[in-house]
């Protein structure tokens, strides 16, 4: 069975086309600048070959038509006809307290995604728009599945998902921790347990997804019991451009001092903070680390702050679970950045392991980076959210 996986934003649409017989990636690509028809284009990749085309894409409908055209025609052709696409899996950001797992998309599911837009105004409307466009282009007979970023975290107990503000805000506005990156945490935790030759149920695991967005999850008895992102993907610790958790009074203080609106404050916290805000150089950890090594104090500080905060989360989740058996690094930084992993691991070695420096010096591969005799194992596991969406889609449509 061949499955198309879609990750759509308001102006972009990423896709992967996967043959589930062997879980082989057949083709992938991205449609950019949807809504800006004079500038929109598709980049389609098959193996090492790249095919770029300028195509007017006023809406997601034209983007899906361009995806079909790239898969079925021209040099990047991989199938003869769209009937070879058996099902479609969509990444959806916010599933609220309704969805603890992936589901077949029905009218009710689409309405729920619309209604949950209140909690994810930047993401859910675009996800819903893309799903509707997809149904229009592929027709109602191709099954479509939604996989939610929040679903894996639905097992988090009340004491961990509630914020210490008046209870009525939970009742009135559903304000609570939802957590994000769930598909990634689920993928790497399952894979790490396999690599350890253990059942995930028997491993207390801390998964660190460190990319541009960053989050850490605690997994016990096979389910997520806590995670660092919250009501929105802003909570937790310092990211590329996001602040992570800060003293909430800072917000009202700055807003009053500089006379700025809630939206402006929101933009400062989401787009101008984190590695970028502290270093003043970049949100990209590679640039920040290079500048720090060249002697730039604020860049070095940004690097240290982020990794110090990661180590503190690991310590607190070890406390939350009464111990830890495995720590996993994933995401662009987690998979590739030996200096970040070294900084964090050296801070938490007291938990019961020693870093294997030689293995830690690798990049982008599945590898154990703790020494052989460690009580706690530390692994690098590249994430693959699209594959997990495809697996869920296959499972749901095969029922
Ligand atoms: P996103 O959260 O947007 O999916 P990624 O997971 O791609 O982002 O992570 C982006 C971060 O990963 C950036 O800070 C970047 O510097 C870092 N990164 C990506 N590739 C490498 C690499 N080869 N070496 C070091 N850092 C990397």
C-alpha cells in the first residue's frame, strides 16, 4: 500500500510518498508560497534528484494538483495514476482533549479541528483548509487520516497538565498543558525501546526533541506522563526564536513599560526570543555555536542557557518518574550537535552514566552515546514523524 503524508501550513505544504511495503520513501517535496500565485513553486525530490517548477498556487487545491502532477508526470514520475495512492495521512497540530490517537477524517473530525483553532490559531485553520482541499482534489473515496501533535500527551495526569491559575480558566477556556511534537516523542521512544531490546512499558525514558522548536517528554509505563510544551508550543525551555517558560510577570511588566499590545508581546516571545533574542545573531544553533566559539559572549551565553535548561528538565523528569533508564536526543540539534549533547550529558551524568565521546562525535545517526556499562542508556535516534503518520494511516485504513 502506498500512502501520501501531508504536513500543511498556511502557505506551504510538505509531502512524503511512502511505500508501506518495506516502509520505503518513494518521493517527497514541498509546495512553497501558497496564496502568492506569482511566486509559488513546487520542489519534488525522488532519491537524489530534485525537480523544481513554478506553478501558480492561489490555494491548497492547486498545491495538491501540483503534487499529483509531480507524482504522475514528467521526470519525477513515480506512479502511473493517482489510484495508486491508497490513503492520505495529515499532520494536525491541536487535537485538544478530544483526540488521544490518530483518527479517520470524517465531517465531525473536521468540525472538531475547526473548533480547536481557538487553541491553535496559527495551525489548525491551515490544517483544516488543507484537508478540505485534499478531499476536493482526491475525492471522497480516498481515506484520509489525521495524526495530532498533541495526541501522545493525552495520557499526562491532571497534576501535570494543570497550571496553577484559577480552575475556572480550565473550565471556561480549556487552559491546560497539551504538549506538542507528540508524533516525534512517540516515534523515538518506541524506536529507542527496540534498540534497547526492551518493552517500552519497562523503561523510564526522557525524550529530548531539540530542533528549532524544542520539547522534552517523560515516558513511564509506556505512556507520556509529562512534557515541556504547554497550552501552546511556547512553554518549556529556550528554543530557536521562542522564549520557553519565563516569569509571567515579565510580560505585563514589559507590556506596560513599552506600551505594547498582547499580539506584539506574543510575537516577541515567539519570534524574537530564544537563541536569537539572547545572541542577537541567529536562531540557528550552528551560527550561535560558531559565534560563541569565536568569542562572542552573548552567543556563548545563548548556547549555555539552552543546554542548561535542557539538563534541568531532564533532572526534573527523572524526579517526576522516580528515576530514568534512558535518555533520547532527536531533532536537528539533538541528532547532529555533539556540543549540545556533551554539555547536557555532562550536567546529568550524576543520574548514572558516562558519555562515550567517540560515539557522541557522530552526526545524524542512530547510536548509543553512553558507555557500555552505564545504568542509564543515552541514545541519539533520528525522528521520522512522517513515517509514524503513514503507519497510523495504514493501521486505521486496514481495520
Ligand atoms: P524544526 O524544529 O524547524 O523542524 P530542525 O529539527 O530541523 O528544526 O532543527 C533545526 C536546528 O537544528 C537548528 O538550530 C540547526 O542549527 C540544527 N541543525 C540542523 N542540522 C544540523 C547539523 N548538521 N549540525 C548541527 N546542527 C544542526
